[in-house]
C-alpha cells in the first residue's frame, strides 16, 4: 500500500491483491445483512402459531427496520472519525448477542425487543462493509470487485427465503436465528484481520446528539406511518396524519440543527453537491422498484397464476438472479467508461418498462412472458443500484465517505419500506373495492389468500369474477404506479451532473455543481 501524498482527501493506493483481501474479508458481513432481510419472513406464520400472536406480527420485521435504519447514518458518522473496524466489530458482537436472544425468546414482546437490538447491531454490517470497500478501491476501479459483492448479495437474497422456509419446516423457527451465530463469529474473525490493513486518520469524536435525536425520531415517525398506514389505521386517520406532520417537523428540526452544529451528523457540505443529492434520491427510487417487485411478484404468481408458495419462489428467482448479473455488468462498464449517469438512465427506463408490462399482465398472459417482464425490471434495478452507490461515494470527500454511504443506505431502506408498503396498500385497495361491490368487504382479505386457502370457493360465479377482477386491478394499479415513479426518477437522473469517476490518488472534484 502506498500513501498518495499528504492530502486528507486523497485516498491511499492499494494493490489489487490488498484490496481483494479487504473485500473478501468483509463479504460475510454483506451476507449476514442480506440474509437477515429475508430469512425470517417464511418463519413468521410458525412464530405466530407458537406464540398465539397474529395481531402484531409485523413488528417482527418493523422493529428491526426501525432501529437499523435509524442507526445507519450515526454509525457512518462515527466511523469517519474512528475507523470502520472500531465500529464494525462491536456491531458484530451485538448482532451475535441479539440473534441468540431472538432464538431464546418465549413471548412476542421479547422477540420484538431482541429484533430491535439485532437491528442496532445489523445497521453497522452493510454500511461499514460498503464504506470499507470505498476506503480501498477508487470509484472508477470498483467494478473490478463487483463480482464478489453482487454474487454474495444475489446468493443471499435468493437463499434467504429458501433457507428460512426449510429450517422452519424441518427444525424450528428458532434455528433461523441460531444459524446466525457461527456466521457472525466467522465474519468477526475475517473482518478483524481485513480491516487492520486500512489506515485510520483518527479525529476527536463529537456526537451531534441533537441531530441524532431528531433523526431517530423522524425516521421512527415515518417508518411507523408506512407500517401502520392502511393496516392498523386508515391513511387519513388522525394517528397517521399526526405521524406525517410530526415527521415533517422533525426533519425540519434536523435540518436546523445540522446548520448550527459545529460537527453535524449529516454535514451540510454533502448536500451542496448536486451529484450527492441526486444520487441518494435515485437510490431511494431504485430500492422502491426493487422491493415493490420482491413484494408483489410472489403474490402475483400465487394469486393470479395459481402457483403454490414453492413455485412462486422459483418464479421470482429470475428477477433476483438477472438483477445480480446486471449489477456485475454495470460495474465492469462503469470502470471502462468512468461515468455512471448513462447507466442510471438506461436502468431506470428498463425498470419502468418491465414494471409497466407487468401492469398489463393478467392470468391469461403466458407464464414465461410474465417471467420475462419481471426479469426486465430485475435488469433495470440491477443496473441502477451499484451505479448510484458509486456516484454517491465518488461525490463525497474522503472524510465523509462513511456518512455519505450510510445516508445513501438509509434512503435505500426508506425506499424499500415505501415500495413494499405502497404496493401492498394499492393491491389491497383494489381488492377491497371489488369486495365492497359484492357485499363481502372485510370478510375476505389478502392474508387468507396468501395462506393458500381458496377464499372464493363458496362464491357464486358472478361474485367470484368480480373479486378476482378486483384483485387483478389492484396488481395492475400497483405495478403502474411503481413504473410511473421510475419515470419520475428518470427526471432526477437527467438533472444529475455527469461527473467522471475518480481513479486512485485523485481528490474529490469540489464545487456545488458536481
């Protein structure tokens, strides 16, 4: 490793061998973070049955999402001062302890509390892994290592639901959490060794407690709004409107606090860069498209095409697999051309086309054609995801890489939460409207259909047709809205400056316009 001068904004130069050792050393952290997003989902019904708690099951997922999303920017800020290793290793220890607590939980409140604690630890895994990669690989060269990351992420995304379902069926839902322990230990040992190679420019740690408080409170309000809206409370009810208003007020207070703080949690200088602002907004939209697909496609294959749970999982594999392949191809292409905006634009357009075609698909559309449409959307999001990450990291000064990466991952989490929640709400609204016309509103819900029962079996042919048409309409609207939002993202990408990616030893290109 060679020092590239004394400029604090010039990253040190690592050889390919050194950079590969760091990247490979933190792959298990990426694996843990990716698997934990999906592995618990198939176990939720078994957890509900054992604990006799169907009413608040969403909190098993929401508790993790709340704490992990809230802590991600905080970890990014701290790691820019003390180094990635000093943050990642304690996060792995906490993740280990919380996973054991989840496996040992005897009541739903205990499990929800353990999941919240697991989210606090899990927040550091992906953000520190991505920040460490940015420490050792220049933005233009990052495509060279994309295969390691995309293969790991793709494998985890596909294997998570399959592993969770298998373990739950053949062992116990508790093993979904027990299997984290040996992987966490291995990740700790490999990361400890790998991250010792990265030099740390230590600076005094000044925690912006005011900014942290407003950020965590604001995120909590918005995520509760997304979690409760349309399920626990009507979208226009006072609790939801209160969360919306409170969230806006807290974000305004956060902006006010960051402008006056001597060492802000989210430095305003980051938001002076148009590339950075556009990049994190586009990361939000890309994640929205990804999670809208992940949420709706299995339901579409089951409820519209009559596939069972195992078959629907297999039919989603092309969407996830081709997304991984496209992500790797994008890394190679951006390394060659040294820019990302064209890739982002192409990816967003392909995503919009794929989701738009899905909006026109129905039970009469050939299954292979439906899989082709969904695969197009997968190609698109696979192109956009890595391109936005590299753009955001390229726009940040070296001292801000951690917080810039964490902010981008935070927007991704919010986009994923919004995408899945929005999709579920739109499908349910279309379905509920149809049921209201035949006098069955409230008597049949998507939960019953997702459980595999034929909730329409006793209906007259005419009523059954109305219900099925309403379900189809709900999917069509949800896919169409998602496609429309991708076109909004195209507009954002068009005003994003097309800045060249830095090579090793080059400083950040300063200026508000970049």
